[in-house]
C-alpha cells in the first residue's frame, strides 16, 4: 500500500436526520483509526467537522480533512439509508444541498474490502 501526503480539503453534505450524522461520524472514526495504523498516510490524518441545521431543519455537515472525495463518498455509502448524504456530497464551495450525486449502492462493510478499495483509487 502506498503512502501519500494530502492537502486539507473541505466537503459538505446533508443528511435526513441527526442520527445519520452520529452514525456517520462513528464510521469515519473507525476508518481513520484503520488508516492511521495501516500506513496509507505518512502523517497523521486531520479530520474536523461542523454540523449546522439547514433551512428545512435537516443537518448539514462540513468536513475538513485530508481524505479525498472518493474516500468520503465510500464511507458515506456504508451508512444505512445514507443515500441523501452520498447524493448531496460536494466540495464546500460548490455545495447546494441538491441530491445530484451518484449513488451506486456499493456497500462492502469489512475493513479488508476497504483496504482493497483504497488500492484501486487514484490519488488526486
């Protein structure tokens, strides 16, 4: 597995319910722990988030991290009924909250499958 250095990027998505955000952040924590000890990054992985309530009462989450768009999308696809998060995911500066992203439903849940996935994506 190759080791890469990444710059910080900002992404944003919305969720149907606050519980979706809690579940998602727990999942991010597990993946980040695996990456930290798996050697994919040569530096510690920075991950910060901010949750706000959108205009219609739905939670909106902004993530500032070294994770790529593809990695964040992969994690969001693991959340049961996480399709709204996946479809609304975009960079913070182009975020509209619209559900216009792809959702292919690919949801392997084991870390072994995640590590295989990491080896298939290109670094941006």
